[in-house]
C-alpha cells in the first residue's frame, strides 16, 4: 500500500495563519517514496518573492541525522497520518514541524517556532493534493 503522504501538494494561501515571521504566498511540496522512507522537496517563495528550494528526507524512525556540522534533522512517523520533523543546532531544537493528513484529504503543516525567551509560536498552513505519486 503506498504511503498516504506521497504526491504533489500546493499551498492554499488563504489558510496561512502565522504567529511568527512573514509567510510566502506560493509553495509546492513533492513527497516521494525512497528505499528507507520519504523524500520531501519544497519549491516556494519567501514573503519577498525570493525562491526557496529544499530537499531532505530519509527514514521516519526518530533518529537524529547530521545534515551539516552541528545540525541534525529527525523525521518521525507519529502515526499513519502524522509526520514530525525536528531540526536541531548544537543539540537544541531550532525548529519543529508536523504534517497531518486531514479528513478532507488536505495536509495541515504546523511549524513550532521557539522564541529566545522560551515561548512557542505556531505557524500553520494547509496544502491541497495536486497529484498522487
């Protein structure tokens, strides 16, 4: 059975709800199956229209994987419909995201932003599936 996250997803800009930072208005996620997990490719623009392109992925096993010196990424499947990504710098959580498949078929992405005083802010967005696989 194929992974329910696999496919191409487009941001619905009307759903943006940010407590921290300024959201971009265009983003596309392509999620593909790879031998040991999932590969995420983001093609987006920041709030000023500058291009953003990121590719990351691997096993969804909760293990820290070094992606740059002193920086790790952890991918965890919380359940069949939820995935969490955690970015750490120097062993401390710098950023965390959850992706949750909704009953209407959309994907809710929540970014948890830690402020310098230890508070947590949330940025949410909804992505709609454009294609399977």
